[in-house]
C-alpha cells in the first residue's frame, strides 16, 4: 500500500535519529522484500517469521494474539546485544517514530544523543541504567478503551 514506507522509516531513524543497527522481528515475513531493496539493508538484522522459532508462539499468533511474541523479541534483542550496544530502543512497529516534540526536527539526533548522554552521566554505572521511558503519542483517531490505542490501529479488533 505504501511502497516507500519501510525505506523511509529506516532512513529517518538512521539519518535523523542516529540509529546504527536495526533488529527487526517480523511475524509473517512480509518485510523481507522491502528490506532486500533497501539501501540500508546492511544495517538490518532481520528475523522473518519470528514466531515460527517457537511452536507455542506460532500457535498463539495464528489464534490472533501476535502481541505474545513481542516480549520474547525484546528479550532476544536485549540479551544478544548486552555489552555490545550503548543503547537499545524498542519500537512496536513501523508506525512508531522517535521525534522531537518542539523546534526543528533536524535536531532529533542531537537531542536524543544529548539526552542519553545526560542520563549516563547522571546515574552511576553500578548498578547500570536499565531502562528509560519515552512519552508516546498516538495519532489516528479516538482511543479504543479496551486496548488503550487508536481505534482501528494495529492490533485492534
């Protein structure tokens, strides 16, 4: 439907937000053709059909609960990159972007880097800083009270 959306998302987060490596977990393998055509393919570690690695998760996904694979994907990414990455960010899907809430969007990379550096300097490394919560803003309609997200959005019924 939006043939350039994946490339745009990758390029934005690489060039504007400063992401160096992407780990993408895909439920149904549908991202594969878009990633193969991407100029940033070398910066992507892709796990197509992620639930297939775990029969119980595949069954739950097939029953309509694809969210069950998300926590395992987060843990997989975290533990494989522990000690190898300064920062790991989790975004639920390609409809989520890191952004600057005020001013010039061209400064997102600087602001994000400065904010993370400030946190690193403010808190001691023992114990290490484990998580940072970033505010989220949903667009696209009224919130569905059953799920706390935009009605008709990803994962809605």
